[in-house]
C-alpha cells in the first residue's frame, strides 16, 4: 500500500466513524450511548490526521519538483565540462544506488493492509445489521442480566403497569410479596420465535459496553400468534400462572391480551420502560 492509499484510508476511516456516530445513530447498533463521544473524537482525529498528511505530502511534492528543476539547470550549465566530472561516473552511480537507485520503497505498508478499506467503506455505505432474534435465540442463561434482589419497592397503582423485562422477570421469580399477581403489565421488545414447542418471546438485548458483550432477557408470550421475528411490539397482559410465583420455579411469561406493532427505538439495546401507550 503506497503512501497516498494510506492517507486515503485515514480519511475514509474518520469519515466512516463520524457518519456512524455524529451524523446518524448507526453506532448505537454496536455500542452504548456513552461511548458515542469517544467515537466522534476518534473520527475527528483520524480525519484531521489524514488531511494533515495529505497537505504535508503535497508540500514535499512541490519541494521535490522545485529541487529537480534547479538540478536540471545545473546539469545544463556544467554539461560542457564533462572532462572535469567524467572521472566520477562510478562514484555518482554509487551514490544513486545508495540513495534509492535500487527501487525499493521501505515506506510501503504490507499488501494485507488493503483489507482495512473494507470496514472503513462499510461504515459509509453498508452498515452491518443490528443484533436481533438470531442472537437472542442462541443466548444462554439470563442470570447475568436478572440479578438477585432481596427487597422490592411497592408497585404503583398504574394500570396497565409499565415494566422492563428485567424487572418483570425478577419480580416473578424473587418477589415474595407477589406484587404482580393479577396486575395488567405493559412491556415492549422485539419478537424472538421459540425453538421448541413453538410460541414466541418478547426480547431485549442489553449492551454492557458494546455488541461483543451483549446479553438478552426474554419473556415467554402466551395467547397470541407470533409476529415475524425482530418485529417490535408493545404487549399488555397478566402473568401466566406457571410455577410458584415469587420463586425460581415461576416462569417469566405473560398471557397477552393485546399486542401492537411499534417502531424500533433509537437506542434499542437497553431495557427501558415502555414509552408507547398500548
């Protein structure tokens, strides 16, 4: 990879990061909102470095052009004095070999560096898809997401009661006061088809930092047919009585009374309270 290509790679990488984090919300498919300022700063830095390198290379090229013109004038001036310099022909050839006559460019990067253009161009023209039902269906235990709690605050009297999937799961399996018994619950998430026995799950994928450490939380849905995978929905219903409520034997599940399609939220990789009324 020659020097101009290296400079172009810097500029494209900077533009790609700025496109994903400053001029759009694409970065939220891969990282948490709190990381966005770092991506913006990184994109701006890469862009400035690329433009600075391009300007510096332009100045060097102008300098070499002026030097070559001056050297050509000196050559014409002294070409009549070949007897004076002719004996130094071998010496001149030696200097040419020493200062680059052999034709090797040690400033060039390895050819494999051309592959770096792929992620840079993808951020500009083809953003990889967000995580969804495929990832959630293959996720393991939810215990890392739904943590153990010894005490739960009283629930408000709102009906239907907006809840996150994490809070709903924790109260179903840990709340000895059984605060959600008989309550109408409102939750939002996307559809993940069940692998065994059909059915479907309301799902949220949660980022700790980025897509690499994502975890999912799922609540089983009963009483309504599954919508297409990755469809975002708002559901209202009551806890599906299976197992002893308030213990680990209770299933995190809902008897759905109403399911409504909604738009995917901008920051989809958090387990936020529902904002869309049912």
